[in-house]
C-alpha cells in the first residue's frame, strides 16, 4: 500500500491528471460549441492550470484567438502589471471572456449560453481573486455563479463569497482613456497586491 506520504503523492498525481483531462475536455467543448450563430469558433481562456487572479472581460479583444481571448488588451494588461508590479508573474494571472464567440451580438441570451463555460473555468483554475471588467463580465459572473453576486456592481466594489474575492472594474476598453485608464489600473493593481 505504501507510506502515507506515497499515498498522498499518488492522490495528488491522480487529481492533477483529472484536472488536466478536465481542461482538455473544456477546451474541446468551447471550441466545438454550436449554441450560437458563431458556433464552433469558441475561445477558451489563457491560464496555467491554477491561477491566483482570473481577469474576465465581456468580449474577446482585438486580435483574440483560442487560448488568447483578450488579444491586444491582454498584452496591454501584462505590460502595465510588469511596469507597476515587477514581482508579477504571468502564471499567476488568467484571462478569459464572458462571451466566447467573436462577432456574436452581445446580449443576455448570448451571455447565458456561455456562462457554464465561465463557471467551469473558475472551478478548474480555482482563483483567489476574480476581476470582472465591465458590465457584461459582471452579468456573466452572476449567471455562472448565482444571484448572491451583485446585479449592478460599481467599479472598485469588492465582494467576498465562497472563499473568493470578486472585484469589479471598468470595461477593459477604458484602459485606452487616460482618465478612466488610471482608475482601471488602480483597481487592477489593488487586486494584484492583495494576492
């Protein structure tokens, strides 16, 4: 049977293998989803197996692709974090989107179709902090995780629920606006520093 340490290690390996399999299954489901008119082009998140912070945008960013749903916006976020928090590690942060298919009209029905994928990503990556960028991301979070999350949160608002910290931010597109971008950066930096 082995020592308690060997049993514990075998269990850890089995759980890692199960999680790897679950990630593969989720990527396949998202990539082949046919729930909307853009079906079969779903984008999955960009993250390591587990992350400390998960950033959720409402829509895929410019230049988004499978495994990189934020595209240019993600690169901008990482550059900003490297500038203001040099100790930051890319492996600590995951990026995902509420609406999976580029070009699909953003509405409540589309967000609801994608919400189960968001819930599964949150479950698999097990982040400590989840930052929702903009109203569509906040709505999708509520659809995915339940009505205990606020329906209309304000930028900078924090909620603690189920051992996770939820932070609401401005839409990621606001990063380009100098005044709004500074507010967005402060919220993101506070989320990162609290990790």
